[in-house]
């Protein structure tokens, strides 16, 4: 992990753990090496930071291309491993970049619901990113954030304090994904995410 990334991560940890009393579950389920796709639900603008807050490896992030328009903000997010994707299109360039990073043994964060939730629940998953992980021979880790919707839902200008949980499910390794159809893989990932959400809500 680069020193710059480590310092940024530490500063985020200090502020996030203070404001949102973040709890982490299942960190051991994230492999220490190799290409990993974190398939995470999407509750708020806080999610890209929350999902990698406790990891010992750097994360890479897809971000909508409009976020790269401002050159200063572009430099910031690119320095933290973000890369652009065109929403609502089959962005071949973004797909190739995901595969490249996964094959290079990196962690890539995706939000397969495609957009932020309207009510905190986990919606249907788009199969695209899971198919990419399957083709790249990467491990998929179902991941859930809960409480971020209450902290910063759509329509709220600024976040509010609260309690947020991040949970990592049992990994689906490359051998498993090779034997599953995309439909089966999508269903398995979503079912795991639903179980994780139920688990953290009971804690």
C-alpha cells in the first residue's frame, strides 16, 4: 500500500469511525492477494470510502465519467485509483480496465445495483460486473453496507451522524465462478448480500 494511500485511509478512518461508529464484519473473507471483485450494495455517496476503509489492500473504483470533468477533482480520485465509466452504456473501455486490474491482482469495487437505493433495501443486480469477474478469473466477495442510507440518503445535502456497518461475505473463488452461469452467479451473490444485511441488522 502506497504511503499516500495509507495516510488518506487513516484520515478517513479517524473521521468515519467518529461520525458513523463504523462496524466491520467478515474482514477475513477478503483475500490477501489476487484479483478480487467486491460486489457491494449502494446506499450513499459514502460507500466507496466505507467499503475499503478497513482493508489492508488498496481498492480501485469505477466512477461515473462526469466526476472527471473537474480537473482538480479528477486528479484526487485518480490518485485514489478511480477510473471512469459511462453509465447506461456498454463501456468497453471500462470493462477492459476492470479486467486489466483484476488480472494484475488488484481489488476492484463495483456496485452492481447500478444506482443508489431509494429505500435502503438491496435491489436487483446487473450481471455485467460479475460477468467481467468471471472472465478475469477473479474472486467475488459479496459485500454489504448498512446504515449509510440513513446517514446520507438521496436528496439530503449533507450527511448526518449515525451507525454504519460493513460486512464481507464468503468469497466465491474462480473455480466456483467457472462452473456457474452468469444468472446463477448473480443470484448467489445477491442472496449472500441479503443474508449479510439481515445479519448486521440483528447485531
